[in-house]
């Protein structure tokens, strides 16, 4: 994995702009966990304008997994409210779906960009990891440089237009005491998924094997830990499979957009 400061002690912390420059140049192609840790990271969904209203309605109907941070104008790769961003190059890796099927992964969108494309940036759980780490709550995917575990669940989202499907959750193994504190902390960050949706008992979410996530790396559960599940911004990728748009572009899970927004400004005190 080619990572920039993917571990809390691996090097100097960069600004969001510095990290985006490294991503755009191809110098960083790995996960963005713990990069520019004070700043908000976002999930990405890009759709043709004809589907943009339906997708926005889907997000508003499902604010827990799909909290909207920013929306572009059609054909404009910039989202000024989130920083000096070129959405075509500022994410390490993109998933390209055609007719609802993952067709390829790319590191830039220069050959795919169209004048009718609308970009949506959604809140990401990476943004509440800074306050968790500040409280001494260990996060294994950061300390080990892996990608957080993500799972499809049996929780249905509320449909809007052609968009529907299961909620996706991310999971972090924690001790019971750390889990309680994590609930308290993340409740203050509703615009980046907020409090967990479930604790322990993965079978109640329809997850048959906790060590076989649908996205990301196996968590490696240890004795005394419980799985703690948060709503996840990969949920739209499951909905895209149902809607089958002729083209849709998302971030590759774990490879997010780093914005200029500060995490602490999202907190509800």
C-alpha cells in the first residue's frame, strides 16, 4: 500500500491541499484513513444529471448512511464549499459502474468526464475517528494500515426513484468500555454518520461471518472485543447496483475525498 501518513506516527501531518496534490500527481494511491486527520473526509457519488434529483431524494430519505456535505453543478468538477477540489483527480481510486455493474477502477476521471455529470460528496466515518483516537480509543485499521471492514446488512433503506437497497455498515472492533465511549463521542457528529446503528450480534444484521466483509479487510476480532457498527457511505454503491444507471462513478471504499472542512466544526456540542 502506497500511503501518506496512514499510521498516526508515520510522519508529519499534511494539509488537505497538500494531500490532494499528492493524490492528483499519483504519489498517493492508497487508503486515506488518518490523512489530514483534523479534516472532514467524504464519500463520492457521480451520476448523470437526469438521476441527480432522485439520488438527492434518496440521500434525504436516508440521512444516517447518506449525509450530504456538498453537491456540484452539472459538468463542474469543482465543489467550492469543500475546498479547491478537482473531483476528477483528487481521490486516490474510483469505482466505475456501468448499468449497475462494477466495470473498472481508475485513478483519475480525465477520460470519463462529461458535461452532464453531477458530483455528490457524503459524510464519512473517517471524520469521527480523530476524536476517537484523541480519547485513546484504538482503531485497528489505522494502526495496522488496513481498510476498515464494511458489510451489507438486512436493514432496508427508504427508496427514492430507482434507488433502493440494503444499508451498508462499517465496523470497528472495540472493548465494551471503548464501545460505550465511542457511542457518546460519535453521537455528536450526525453529518458523518453519528452514533452506531448496532453493537455486537452481527447475525442480527444478517452478517454471517464477521471475518468476511463485503468491502475492506477482515477485522481480526480478538477476545474481549465486540463489533461496533456505523452506517456507511458505501450504501449508495449497493443502491447503484439496484438502480442500474448507464454510468455511475464512486470512490473505491477506503479511498476518500479530503475536504477543507474541519471535523470539529461538524460537532454538535
